[in-house]
C-alpha cells in the first residue's frame, strides 16, 4: 500500500506551532515510508478565510522545508464535486432534506439544555418530509446510524469507541447550498486516497462522524492518529500569550528552520535520549508508535539551546545566508566590512539567535554615535591614555593585517607597559566597538579593519582628553 498523508489547515490565520508540528509529523510519516504528502487548504469558512492566511501558511511551510507532492488543493474549488456526492446520497437514502426552522431548532436546544441533556438534533425530518415544496429552504443532513458504535484504532491513543447514539444527523449542506467542513473532509480524503490522517486531538470528535460518512459512501477508511495538545511555558494550553507564535515570527526572532524543526519533532516524539536530529534522521526514525499520548510542554529555553547549537554546527556559509536577512531588517549595509561568514564564526558562541547576532555586529560595518556609558566610565579613563596610544602605534606598524599579528601588537603593548593584557585589551575593545562586550579583542580589531580601528582609537583618545579637561 502506498502511504499518503495530508496537512489540511484552515486559512483563518498564520501557521502556528501546533499546526506546524502536525504538518511535520504527517510529512515525516509519509517520507519515512516513501509515500506522498498532500497540502490541502480547507477554506469552506468563506467569511474568515483570507489570501493573507493562505500565503502565511505556505510561507511557513516553505521556510521550514516541508514540501508537498500534491496541492495545494482548495475546497472552495471543489464544491461541484461535493454537491454531486450529496445528490447521490439523497437518491440513495443516506442523506435527507431537513426543513426545520431556526426557531424550532433553538427551542429544541433550550428544552434539552433545561433537562440537562446534550444539545442535538432530534431527527424530526428524518422520516417525515411530506408537504414540502422542492424550492422550500432546507439543509441536507447525513442519515447517521442510530445503533451500534464507531470503533477505530487510533495509532497514537489505541482503540476508541463512540456510540452512534452520541452522534446526531450532521448537516452536510447548508441552506445556501454550501457543503460543510466535516463532509468536504471526507470526500477529499476519499478522492485523494489518503491512507493516514494525522491531526490534533481536537478532531477526535469529528472522526466517528467522518467514518460513518465514509462507510455510507462505500469508501476506504483511513488510519487515524490524533496528536496531543501543546502546553505553553506556563503549563496552560498554548496560546499567543504564552508561546504560540506563528512560524514566521520565530524566523523574525532569529531562529533557524533546522532548530524549530528539531524542536517541534521532539515536542511529543522521542528516539531514546537523542536530542539533535537532522532532517534525514527524522525521516529515517519517525514512527507514530513513538509519539506520546501526553500533552507536550513548550520550553523556550530549550528552543534557544537548539538554535545556539545549529548556529554553531551548521556550515557558517549557510547560517550567513539567514543572517543576511536579519541584517537587512536592521537596515545597515555590510559591503564595507568583513564577510558575514566571519561574523557567524566570531559571534556564534555568544549569540542564541540570529537577530541578536545582527544587532551585535553593526559596529563592524557602521560608526557608532557614542560609547556605552558604563563601559566608557570604566575603561576610557585617563589611565587608559598611554595603553591606547602605544597599541595604536603598534597596530599602525602592522603591514600584514592578520589576527595573529594584531594579537602580537596588543601583547607587545602590554609587555612594554609591564601590565596585564586586560589593561590594554579592555580600553581597546571599548574604543573599537563602543561597548564592553565583544568576541576576542584581537579577532574583533582584525575584523573591524586597520584604518577604521585606528580612527576609533583616535576618537577614544579624544573622548578621554575631553573628560580630563572637564575635571
């Protein structure tokens, strides 16, 4: 049997963490078995579906590298197919027209609630459709079995049984002629030959309804697997307030797609104690058997740890491509300065996100307006004048501008002054970067460049002189 899975989001908002994990699990399952993966946009909610949301979903999947073999299919373009099947069901007697008014249904609901019963349709039109004109407003309902149970073996949760008496006759076509979500899903899964439906646990209640419709159509029943919810950092159900950012917000915050993918796959699935997985390893190892039934807790610190790992272990040329996007967002030009690959190598150990790296590397390319107040107060004092003047002279004399030669110049100044390296290195760092934090001072000075470093030392000396004159 050829394995075929699908990801079927509703385009009413961005692609968030929960949806991305569902897409990832469905994609990995199909790839593990050499099967196919379908992208289907379930846009039957015409009022809430937007092109902006469709674009956001596809942008998120493309950024993560989750590719699809078929689609994207759009349910709104398949209404003729759905209505054709509904008409066949009306003829076969597996569906019926319901003429109940909104007022009757509301009164029925209030009575049932008052008696403490579950609100449900009472089957009033199930067998009584006399005295109704063909053009009279109506919906179409599925003739759900009234006896027995629906039993399915959930590939994550095990056997699930729901009595048919718990299920009322579902509306499958509205008064305006539009087919409903639960029905469209069934026809789509049938037509697209989906073998495994992997989705969130909030769909468990839909599954028995969909199975009954598939049986009525004589269609094959897919295997179902319902993934548990994700909890936020605070232990509550994941929401925008506690970590449910969209996938593209994680990109904007400076995460690499490999880090987010690795984090998402481990958010409910495991393979021994292994934490780091390449995409190829995920495809090779992923099975539904190893997906947990329990809710998973989102942990931002763990995601940052993974991101830091990938910044430092992926090829710096690749990381630099992603970094360039963040630098463009910061709005400064990197043509006059070191290659971004060098920045990745210099700042990788210090930065947990690419956004942080972009914010930290501006001084390699642009002049800063002023020295950091705390760093200047501590390190650009009159006592730093002599070390800065001497190290400037030694740096000026360097003809072959390498990190090693820059190091020797700094070391030579400290030796000549008979002071520790810090007495020279810290004032030099603040002079060249404007702040008290940077990578190794020799590598930093080298990357900033000779002429720019010397000019900044002059600026620091002028700053010291001005402070002296004010005292």
